[in-house]
C-alpha cells in the first residue's frame, strides 16, 4: 500500500548536527511525505527519486560509507549514505543508532549482482541517499527489538510498544488482521450484516462472573459489561435482521490462564430460519473459506462430526485432539472382580477403570518417566496410575507390572485382546469416578501426544462436537443448571423429558474444535416462550426471577420470534492456533498478565475520592 505521493519541499532538508536533529526537526520535517513504503521498491524503480521514512533496523559503518536497513511494517529497504557523494550527511549520519526514526531522500539504484539479497523483496535495490532528516532519536532500549531473542515476558509487557516492533509479534498481529479480514469477507459473502450491540447493559446470569460498572446518574445501580452479545443478537433475530455478525469485545471476571483474558474478542454470529444442520454447514463453509484465504490457498477438508458421549468415552474430553490416536479404553468389566483393591473399589462405587495404550514405548519409559506422568495426572485429581509393560509371552508371563500379582492369566489375556496389545506396548490405567478418571486420562493423552510427537504441529484438524447434555447438576446445590446457557434449545424430541428426566435431555448445541481446543461454540436458541418457561422451571427459576433477569427477551419472544441459532468464534484462541503460538497474549496487541493487570499502563489502578463520591461509592478495604 503506497503512501500518498507529494512534491518534496524545496526548503533545506539537511540536519544541522546531531544535537539539533536528535529529537526531531519539528513540523518542518513533515513538509516531506513518503512516496513508498519499505516493502515495495524493486529493480523496476531504478533511477527514481523517492522519499522513505521508518525506523533504523540495523546500521553498518564501513569506514565513511554507512548502510542502514530502514524498517516499517511493510518490510526493509537498504539505504546507503556516502559522504563522498553527499558530504553534508557525514555529521547527522554519525549520530544515527538503531531504532532512530529517520527520513531519507535519494535515488533507487540496482545492487551489484553479487550483493543482491534474495531473502528480501527489496533485496535487488538500495537507495543512494542525498538528503537525510532525523525525525526522532531513541533512548537506550530495555531489550533488543531487531530480533526475537529471549526476553522476560514481564519486561516485554511493560514495554509492549517496543515488543510490538519485534518481528515475530509484529507478524502475529498482522496475521490476526489478515484473518479478521478473511472472516469478514467470508461472512459478508453469505449475506451476514455487521451490526454493533451495546457494551453497557443489564447484569444477567450467563455463567461467568461479570464486570460491573457503577452508574453516576442512577446511584446504587450498575451496568454490566457483556459476557457476550447473546441476548441482543437474539432480539435482532426477532427484529428481522436475519443474519448478524460482529467482531466484538466480551468481558468475564474469571481467573486467567494462557488462553484466557478478562477481555477477549469473539466473532459473534446469529441466523434466523435455520436448524442445526443449516448452522453447521453454513459456518463450516465460512471458516474453511476464511482459513483457506488466510493460508493463501491451502485447502481445508470437510469437518468430521462427533457426539459428546463419543468424545468423552474415547478421548476423555469434549474437545478431542484428533491429530493422533491414543484413545481411552474401558476395561471396567474385565477387572471388576480382580484382586487389585484400587480397581475393585472404583467399580464397586460406580466408577470406572480406563486404559491408555502407548504403542511401542515400553522400553522408552523408565520408572522415572512413569513417576513423572503419575505426578501429571495427580494435578487433575487422580490418586495415581497403574501401569504394565507388554512382553512377548501370554498371560502373566507377558506382563511386567506391579499389579500383575493381583490379576489372573485369564484377565491379562482378556485385556490383551481388548486393547490389541503387542510386545513393547505400555499400558497406563486410571481408576475412580467417571468424570475424574476421564479428565485426568484425557489430559494425559494430550500430554503424551505432545511429548512423544505423535502429530504434525502444522496440521489443522477441525471437528464438530454435537449432542451435549442440556443440563448438569451443580456440585454445590444439587440443582440442575444449563450446561451452556439457559436459552439453548433442547433437541425437539427431548422437550418432554424436561419434566421427567432432565439429565437425559440433549441440547441442540455444538462446538467447533481445532487441534484439541474449543474455538467456537453455539446452539439453536429457544424461540417458543412456553419451552423457555419449561426450561426456566427445570433449573429452578421462578416466573418472577425470569422476568426480572430476562424480561425483555421473554417479552420479545411473544412477538413472532423466528427459529434461530448462532455461534461465536473465539478470535484470540483461533488466531493463536493458526499462527502457531502457545498463548493468546502473543496475538493480542495489549494483553493483561495472568493476574489481570496491564504492566504498561498500570491498570487496574486506584481512583480519587472525588470520583468515588460522584459514583456514590465508598471503598472498604478488607484486611
């Protein structure tokens, strides 16, 4: 993209010395305007006079001949200052250091054949400078920005504006911009409308803790920042805007981790007159189109589908990484009557025994390695792991295991057959309650997949997960609560079960999973006021409470609400995966730390007593 060319000023353009030019030349400097960016000049521009501006990426002094790689977001261009040609450049050029901001005027010339840099788009040319301006100097840097060397994250976040100059982070942000553009293009090609919704609205219970904003003009009343635009986008469907999307900030006051921030970005979408199949096919087409464009034509295959029950049974999680096998196997029935107390107790109390088979790794895993993975599953609540190494024989003679003495030849042979064991395989057993055992082994499966390099990191495996339970029991109260949110529609055939068997009701909900990460989630919404009342009653919400919390939505559903549903893509997490990053902080321009603070600005910070008085707030600090 070119800057707008203009005729250079005829006023003097040389610096009067390092001291005069180091902090810039005031408004006169911008009588120049750059004619090109630093990524577009090539041999076809030879002989052309240009004005370039940017940061000094690297300076090389070859006697009196000075080479500078000048950088902007578009790329690098080499400029050459030869005092023999332009002696007035000697003094200001000697003052220049890395990250100074300069402007140069000169002629494009071809580099000699042996000096061409084929790694740069501009590597066939250089600029012979005849005029120079130092627009601003740079103090001593807290860390180098010309490369991606190791620097503490605390320091990088404090000086985030410098961190953003570093090649890797800069490229991440530019890739994010590219992907957002591709998503917008794909959505608008399917007739979706970009519509904004409010940031200040009423507090509504949607699952996570909300950020509250006090109202000055309504003392003791608060707005909430949206966890998502869920209610507003449903109202938009009632209003007749039948295809909506928004690249929107959402806010959740939750504990943080590598892939979570207090403010995050969704590509939020909703459609009318659709069923679940229409939603999945539409958004699969959109995401495949956007990712293909992002990767400059890379074909993305159709997304397979998997039920929630299948995912939990075979992968232990509802967001399975399908780039590798290593599935969970239920051996509960085979060991139910064995003499190993851990297995027997798990099954007698309604739990399970599951196994992971790590093919060909028996010899590679030492006792120390097994102890390490045992400690790993303890992080997820498991008490430990049982293990066995499969040898060449049958029955107990073919097993090396501390639990072998509790098992019979028949039991071992049955396990061998069920798991398809071969000599050299390692078997890891987890036992306990269903949820805990699945969660710990599911996490271990992902850990082993990465540790043993069982997949290609560049591979992209998308997957739809469907048929989630609509409700789950709250561990504290024992009440039914919505697994997603209370506007998710039950499967039509399960509506009658809301009153008779709530735990068996399946939701018309779906998640999009990429490489073991949930990158989008959505559902068909309830558009029938009577069904919405039934669901509220099932989760113990009275008519009065429902009216107080969601009255405007319930009112809207009475006025011809169409069948509708939608999805929200987690832009930060999706971009993190597409760019090959490990944390979403690496694809967010100004992220918070894991404690929710901004090291650059010092947020959150205290406010004055006057501000608090205006808001009718008194702060009580608890010791």
